[in-house]
């Protein structure tokens, strides 16, 4: 056709044209590619569903894709707050108030002198819990002003304080407390002192629960009892003692301000007595606490000015680690034993947990005077470096107030700190020798004696005469001769210190010269039962009394020095007996325990009997074996005692105001048995009238200083006494003078050339 260009023919293969096939293929391929492009474009342009979290953010490039939106930030914050609240809520719901730490419950025991000052403390923790009512109100406000002014209104935690602590921690500082009083109480009582976030978190939870479960008064009381104040003082009572030597109820607001300051830095403030830098910081903090008291309305500016004018309440000097040294250990041991014996709830186990305050009868000055007297006489008379026999010499002593029975002083030995753990003043095991003879005399004066077999007891007075010769045979109440297996004859032949033939002598003279034979026979005539009952009535324990024997009447029994001082105190008190005691009051966790009233005073001997015994014992010092006691320069009565083989030596003496016993013996700690005193102090023989009497005199001089020289009453007459059968003449009346209501002379004239030394005792003899 004209105007059109003829298309060339395509060759076919297999019946198809070749040119048409290639063209068709190209067109098909082109269509396929175009379709794919259109499909992809369509897919890109087609709308898509939104992502739940548009992060990284769509439509943003570069770093902007990674910056969260405001909405995303708010969502994250809400999620964090909700999660935290849920976690805290779960933790609060599941946390429980734990049991208090065992160490938080521990206290020590405090022992007090009779004047109220602290004698000693024992226990691993220096703490004595007190009730809140014992803490003066002003002192409580000191702590609240210093530590937690919002204490009575907050729920137990302080959000602002916590925020401050968090900021400090974020700045790289150590973990801060930001703690309320409640939180500090929780930390001290239920948790530990670790400065960690986990412990702090737990503290907050428990504090919130404690704030809801306990009253503010209970929390404040617990806080004050568990704070550490330095100087090894846990709790405000211990702190008051350590810093001011006062009980907490006697603190004033100024002293309380110092203690409230000390809680903040106890390791520094404990040295405010000696370190100028510590004092300066303590004074600044003390002043700040008082200023806080003014700002909180608990102190007026005028009161603040007065405390400023009075000056900083400097704490007393502190000497750490004094311990139970010297006599302190024996005093504490005595008080503990007495407390346990008078209240069954007090045991070693309960004492180990502490919380007891034990008020004793011990006189601080007299205890020191007794220790000085022993040390002085030991230094003068004993020389262990030159004489080996002086090395193991022991001294025990006790001092009792006659009218009350109070144990005022004891000397138990060199002290626990010298590895001497046995209290020589309270030891039962040392025979008392002739110091027992006054007990026999008292029994005879009161009960009489069977002088003729089968007859009734006959009256005895100090003037009654008995055979004083050495080596006489002793007969019992039935008239039978007393047997002695050790004697070749099989019979007892009682001996004295000397073979002197005294003949029949009055019991008064036999006491003065410590002649044994009259008192052994007298004891047999009175009877073991009557003598033993008299001894018990006078205060001796039955377990300390020897079995029936001739030696019993002249001192084979082994009472302690304390008990023997109590016996002689009864003579001094005209027969009125009060058991020696060492504790006047015991409190536990602030509550007063019952059972610690003073022992009842009872009539142990008729006044006439006690008075006549005293009159006889005055003669021992005036004319007999105790003449060294005249150096006291006061009216006094007493008796010496020396046992077989010189294994112990005693002197027990008294004035109307004070009775004191002193015992000397030897005992090797490696061989706990009594050894002979022969050679001690360079003496061939040691008697009770020697070293023991010197110690007694030295002590009594100091212990009675400032007191008048009191006299003993003139004893009533006991009537006419009876002599032992065989005596040449009947005895006159026993009374040295009629009782006229006047007091006896206040001095005793010494006897010239009175004997001070005696030869060695022999079998069954005690001088």
C-alpha cells in the first residue's frame, strides 16, 4: 500500500515466523519489567498499619531517630513510677518486722557501792536499759531537736532527709543516713550498721511498719537504749555513767545536749576530756543542740543564756578497760551469789544476758582502807624474796556493821587480775581456832552445864572455875572419860599451849590467856547440841561446823571470815543478830525485784549473856593474848585464835560500831591444802595476836576515823555461878559491876608485861 512501509517477513521455525517470535518476546519482557516496577511503586504508595512503639522514630533521620518524644518520655516515667510503686507495695506487703538482733538485747550488769557510785560492771555489752519515764523530759527533747525535730509528727521516715541522702550519693559521696529517730532505732535494733542501698531500703520499709505498730514513746525509749555514745557505752544510762558518773534521771538539759551531740560522732567526742580538738568540736555541737532547742520551742532564750554562762559540761576523765581488778572481783562475786540465793529467777544464764542493777552494802572507803592495811602489814612483815615460806601466805578479812549486818568491806586476796580467784573472806575451810571459844562461853552462860552426871544443868558465869592444867582427862556429861584413839592410853588428855599448871581458874582468865582445857571440859558439860545451836543462832552455817569431838569446842570448825565477823557483831549488838548481807536492792530492766529487803534482826542471845561475853573479850585485849590491839586507842573487845600446827591464825575484834575478822594462812595454789605458818615473817611461831592483830588494828584505825570512841554497856549480873567439881572454892558473882544505866569506861588500861608470844600448841589445842 502506498504510504506504508512493508514490514519484513520473519522466518519461522516449526511453522512460526522467526521475526515475529523475537518481537513478541521483547514485548513480553518489556511488559513484565514494567509490571514489576508498577507493582513496587504501588506497594510503596499503598498505606501501611502503625507500629505499636515508634522507636526508632519513623520519618526521622540521623540521631533524631533515636531521641524519644515527649510522649514517650512521659510514658516511660509513668511506667517507672507504676513499676516502682508496685515493687515497693509488694515489698511492703511481704516484709515483716524481724526479731531484734541478739546483741541489741544484751546488757551488762552494774554493781553500786553503798553511796550509789558505780562499783563495777560485767558483761560483754555496756548497756543498762531504762524506761522513758526515767529520762528527764528536757533530755529527751535534746535528742529530738538534734536528730529529728518532726519525730512526733512524721510517719517514721523523712522524705526530705532521704532526698538529701540520695543527692549526696549521686554526687559520689558515701551512703548517707537521712535517718529519723525511728530509722535509727530500726537500724540499731533489727538490722546491722552496713552502709548499703539494700540495707537502707529495708530500713525504710521496716521503719514505716514500726511507725504504725509502735507508739512514739516506745520508739524513743528503744532509740535511747540502743544508741552508741562512745566510751563503750550503749544506751543513755551507760552514757550518763561513763561521761558524768550520774544515773540518767539526774542529767540536766546541758549534759543531755552533750550526749545528743555525742551520738553523731562518738569516736571523737569520747575524748572530749583530754583532746583539745575533740573538745572544741564537741563544744560547738553542744552549743548547736541548745540553739536547736530554742528554735523548736523547748528552751527559752533566757534559759539558753544561763546554760551558756554556766559553760560547757565537760565530761569526766575516762580510763578505758579498768576491769575487775583488786578487791572488785570478790565484791562482785559476793553480790552475785547473794542475788542468786535470794531470787530464783536470777541465774548465771540470766546474769549473762545482763540488765541487772545491783546495789550493795560495800563501803568504798573502808574497802580501800582494808586493802591498804593488808598491803602495809604484808610489806612490813613478809619478805618473799628472802624467805620462801612467805610466798604462799594468804590473808582474808571481813568487816560487818553490828546493828545492821551490812558487810562493809572484805579482803579476799590480791585479785582476779593476779590469778587469785578464791575469795579468802568467804572461804570455808580454814579452822577458826580459839576464836570459837566465845561461842562456847555464850552457850554455857545461856544454857548452863551438866557438872554432875544425871543432874540438871547448873548456872555458869565468867567467874566459874574449871581445871586449867595441861594434859587433864576430859569427861562427857555422863561422867565417862572421852576416848582418843591417837593417845597411847586410848583416852583423851587435853593439852594447852604450855605445860603450865594453872589449877582451877575462872573462865574469864582462861579466855584471856587462851587456856584450852577449861573450854574443852566446859563444852562437853554444855553439850555439843547446845553449843552447835548457839553457833547457828549466832549466824554460823551448820555445814561449816565440825563433827562432835573435843576439838570442836576450841575451833576445828571452818566458818568464813564473813560469818565469824557476823558472830562477833552479834556480841557487839548486845545479842541482836542480823545475818551478814551484801545487797540492798536489785532492779532488772528498770523493775525493782522483791526479796532484797534487809534481813530481819532477831534476838540471838539475852542481852546479859552478850554483854558478859563482851566484857570477857575486853579483857583479852587488856590483859591477854590480844594486847597488840591496844594500839587502836579505843574501847574494843576481841579474841585471838591459833590452830594445831599453826595452820591458821585469827584475830576477830569489835567496837560498838564495827566488827572485823582477819585470818592468816598458807596455801600453795598447786597444792590446795593448808600448810604450817611456822617461820612466816621470820617468826618461829605465828599466833593470832601477831600479824592478824596488826592488820586489824591498822584497818580499824582508818575505818573508825572521825567516829567517837563509843563504850559498851555495863553487863547485867548473871548471879552466882557454879564451879567445876573439885574446885577449891565456890565462884563469886559473875558481874563485874551492877548495871546502873551508865556506860562503861571508854578506855582499857593495858597490863604491863602482858604476854605476846606463846610456845607451840600441842594435840587439840588452839590459842
